[in-house]
């Protein structure tokens, strides 16, 4: 029983992020990513968008995540609170090689989450999982090819790093840590099509990643654990309504069924607006994703539910020509109701009265 419980925890804490750590991405709730062809962050968002880089481009960004949750047990025992603060950086650089080709490199985190609990992960009298952490980092090399004046294609090779740590039984004689990390290859593909002078279409595919982790732990098992990060497809449209207003819309699919056989694939979509005001660009967006789990399959280790995000931000063009951006986003992770068992330490009956993330992002492109 204990080994089975621990097996389930080491894939914990994971959350796929639509944000790239740039002001535009956070402000538009990720909606602008797939059609972005204005700067080097396209290395990560949609490699075909690099075709819009005129000479060279560099982007530096940092997003801070303030994470909070309150799990309420509806049967026996007290609930628990979870919290964390995390920084996630963004770096990208792109350079035009000739009339047809643009190449770029980048680094960002496509997901991950780390949470510390005040009464273990599930509350009640059990004291099994006290801290849950997973970090995913992508190092990306991309290239874009301009097929003609309307169509550009792109591809990326990705080295993905996964790092997992779970703190168990803290404050008892059975204290233990499960940890493991490794690198795995991945890739992404993209296309940008200029439908008209005012409208462009974007399409991207990301393979995700498959990791086979060797775990360091005092427990007899598990010795290894698979972490299969979901692959995804995204489609978007950006339409310039006027010289000042641009409207964006996107649709996404993520194969969460690859992560675990009790998960279902998710669908999502969003809308965003951008307004040009002299040297300022004001942006806002809203997006939503369906839930990969129902209440019977959900547990406190990774209590994913329907998510929605609202963001807003501003970017200022400086005298030097660089663009400084700042953005805020609120992300709701849902009630994540669990239809469980009073005596199950990982799947107790309950729900989350608070389950959210605040994002603050600052970025500089030049």
C-alpha cells in the first residue's frame, strides 16, 4: 500500500504552463503565443514566427508565481494549505541568416510546480507528503524558413530537463526524500500564414517529452518512474481590426492521456486584445482549458481541474528602441472536487476552496 502511494506521488506537482515568461504571453493569457512573429520569443512559442525578425532580436524575461491552495476535507479530519513562490526565467535570441532563413535559441520552463503543505498534502492525520516539486526546463534551437511572401515554416529541437523531489514523513523517524532528474529529447513544428494584410494564422505542434527517471530514495521501490509530458497542438488567428486594435483568438489540445491512463485529453481556447497607444502597447486576454480528470480519478497529488486565466499588461517602447513589458495574470485551478475514501491518504473526499496562481512578469526585448 505504501509503495503504491509513493509511486503516485513522484509524478506530482506538474502543471503545463501557457505562459512563456514574457509580458505579452502573460498579459494575453497565452493567446498571442502561436501567432507571434515580432521577436525572438517565437523560438519557444512557434518557430515559424521567427520569419518576422528583421535582423536580430533578444528577449529576457522573468515571471514570478505565487501559488496558493486550501483543501477542505468533507469527511474526517482537518484540511491543509499549500503555498509556494517560484521564479521562472525566459531567454531567447534570434538572428536572420539570409532572405529566407532565421535561426534562434531559447530557454524557458514549459511547466512544473512546487508546493509546501502545512498539514501534509491531504490533511487529516496522515503525514506522508510534505513537499511536492517538479521542474521542467527546455533548451531550444529553432529555425524558420520563408516559403513565400505568405507562408513560413519552422522547426525546433529541444533538450528537456525534468527534476522531481518529494519530501516525505517530515518531523518523524521515517523522514525520506524521493528525487530524480534527467534530460530527454523533444521537438516542435510550426507554421505562420499571412492570410491578408490584416490577418495571420498560426499553427504549432509540440511533442512534449518522455522521461525515465532513476530515483534516489531509501524506500525499496519505486526505483524508476516515467514522466510523460503531454504533447500539444495550438491554432490561432490574429486580426488587425484597425491601426490601433488587434484581436487574437486561439484553440488548443493537450494529450494528458499520455501523462497517465486515468487522465483525459484537454481542449482549450482564448481571446485577447492589443491596443497601440503611441509608444505603449496595452494587452489583455482570457483563456480556459477543460479538466483532464473527473472527481472519481482526481487526487491531492495533482488535483487538475478546469482552469481559466485572465491577464493584462503593458509594453513601452524606449528611446533606445528596446521594449520593456510588465504583466499580471490570475489563474484559477478550479474546485478540483475529489470523490474519494475517508481512509485513502492520497484520495480523500474533499474539494479546494482556494486553488490559484498569481503571475507577475517583466520582460525586455532588444
